[in-house]
C-alpha cells in the first residue's frame, strides 16, 4: 500500500518541471462521508471526519497540475435500522491527482482521479441486543478509486481554500456475495504554500 503511494508520488513529482509556478505545502480540513450501498433495507447517514496531508501545485497561466498525498483521511457512515445503529469508520491514505483551470485570478475549477489505500476499519454498534465494536478491515477491499471535482481559490500570499466532492467508482465491499458499496465524500480544505 505505502509502496504504491510512493511510486505515485515519484511519478507526479517528476512531471512538475513542465510548469512555471510551483507551490508546496500542507493542507487539512473536514469530511462528510457515506457509503452508497445497493441495499434498500436500511438508512445510511453521513459521518463527519478529518483529512490532512501535503500537496504540490505547478501552474502555467490558466492551468495547473496538483497531486496530493493525504496521509490521514477518515471516511465512514452511520447505519440505522429497527434493531439499532452501527457506525463504520475507516482511515485511508489517499492520493488525489487534480487538474485545475483558473478562469480568473486564483479562482479555480478542479477535477481528477483519487486513489485510496485502506489502513484500518472499525464498526461500533448499539442495538437492542447490546453494544460493542469490531475490526472490519478485512470486510473491505484494500484500495478505492474515486473521481474528484470541486471549486477553490488560491490566494497570492499562500493560503488556499477548496471544496470538492469525491464519487467512488469502485466497489469496496470485499464480501463475495454482498451488495455493491461505493464511497461518497464531501471535503472542505485549507492549505498553505510554504514556497511563498
């Protein structure tokens, strides 16, 4: 998992030289996530979490290339049924690879693929039969693929802010005969460019 992320980072960094304005920094923010199941027997609500990591941004006039490595990304959902609730939470290393278009100033539209690598997963449940928790890492696939799209603004003094929506395109349920499960994550981030 970490080796795959390292290979992606090396490939992304080697492509930076084609652009003129380079930024490097830290970013972090809030997530609101859920898992889209093909299951009509339960109700699923979004779960809040956090993300943090680093980014590179290389811009040439109105276009830019921005790979990121988010080392701590929380995802999950809350399932409700007549028997109680079960909250699932996951931690991922994610690698968004974004292409950005700047129509005016620092305002940008961005989109691209995101690759996720599962670190751990836990289910906490509270039912009429009792409560507890269990490790569910093996119940989900080790990797995820999503499409990201969003809107942001890069300020000249180094601050950046963006909001994006990630739509999972890969079934992450590891059960042989289970329902398809695809992630959905809304993210709001703040970043700081240390090269300013």
